[in-house]
């Protein structure tokens, strides 16, 4: 499965990481690691997350108040 982030979503992730890093050294990296872990979980089992629309699913992050919204396309 190929994972791509919408341009605005990628910018939001980077801004959030910068925000957290400014608050505490290493916290931004922890945020990015958690995003990466969530992406890996989605790739491993894309149907496991909550369906919030016709085709949109949501994966909540554990430590941070963010979620990843995604669609799974099969070609």
C-alpha cells in the first residue's frame, strides 16, 4: 500500500511537530514517531479504524490530540 499525505495535511503535521518541539525538547520527534506508528498500523490493517464517512476512516493518535483521516484505495 502506498501512503501519501495531502499537501495541507503534511504541512499540519510539520507545524504540529515544530510546535511540540518548541514546548519540550524531543516532543516534536515523539509526535512524528507516533504519526509514523499510526501510518504503519493503517498500512498493516486499513479496515481496522473507525469509518466516519462513506469512504473516510479515522485513526486516533494515542498521546496527542490528533487523528489521521484516510481513504483506502484498491487498484
